[in-house]
């Protein structure tokens, strides 16, 4: 408790990241893992990100943070925020964890940074930054059947760099609502299977699914269990 109190003091008033137990994981035992957005709209302060890293370092856990489009012009998060998070890991002597690694084991004192959707141009632009910090991150890809050949080539390059390529739906449907309206089987058939099969046909092997909008239910969790080793939701949907 004293360690957490110190971290909260360091994080200042914006202590959400530090206090939220759901965004820290020990990996494999958790079927559903939960991340916290650091997109600009969520206003996660630099101090709060640092405090979250410090808690993960002290507790020996993995803190899960995610964003969408890192871009200075019209993106969802400034690349400088991403770099501060990566630098914070290195400065603390911590490590980076991909979701495929977390599915297998604990990665004590680490950051699992992920990016959602299919912003290949902005993701690719961060390759030098990732290389500079020896960072490995996870890309949860949506709309794979609709990617251009150039975008697919960029995704293969990110995989060749050592990053984790995982799954984020075909059409980016609201999972719980679609399942409620059409049934869980229809949700899997319409929004999971097409993109998943397309990724596998192109040489990718995703085993982790990130819910679009973080929306989930016990029904969708169970419907997805045969298809994925783990699911990633967001802090507001963990627990239900």
C-alpha cells in the first residue's frame, strides 16, 4: 500500500491509470485482458503514464495501454506521447510484452502497448522509434479483407520487425449489440470469420482478439472462446 501511495503522489491528480487494477495483468491466467486508452481524447497525462509504469515495475505485472492512430496531423495520439511511454520503459529497466507472449507466460515489469484498427501508414512511420527503444508492440487489425496490397505489405514488414499482429474484427461491429440483435453465432460468422480467414490465408496467425469499442458480454466472450486464446477489452468493460 505504501508503494502505491508513493506512485499516486508521483502521478498527481490524474491517477486513473495507476489505480485501475484491471489494466494490470500477469498474462496467461486471464482469458480477458483489459487495456487503457492513451489517445489524446482520454487525456492521460505523462505523469499518469509514468505512474502506471512504475506500479507495473514494482508489482511485477504488465500494464496494458493502447491507442489508434499516432499522427501529429489528425491522429488520435501524438507520437511524442508514444515515445514518452517507450522511453519510460527503458529508463526504468523494464521490458516490452506482446499479447502473444502474455498468452504464454508472465512478463514481469513490462508494458504491453497495442494499436487498434488499420492505420498502416502512421504505424509504419513509427518503425524507427520502435527500433530505437527495442520496443515490440501489438497491432490489432480490423478490416483486413479491405486492405490494399501496399497496406498488407506494410503489415508484413511490421511482423518482420518482431511486432505482434493480432485481430480486431472484419467490420468493426459493436459485438454485444450485434449479438443481441442477430445472435452470437451470426456475430462470429459476420464479423469474425471473414477477416480471420483472410489474415490466415495471407500468412498471419492471430490468436488474440481485441473487441471494437471494447464492448463485450459473457455471451460474446463464450462465442469467441473457440477462436481465440485470449480477448482484450478496455477498462470500462472490465468487469461487465
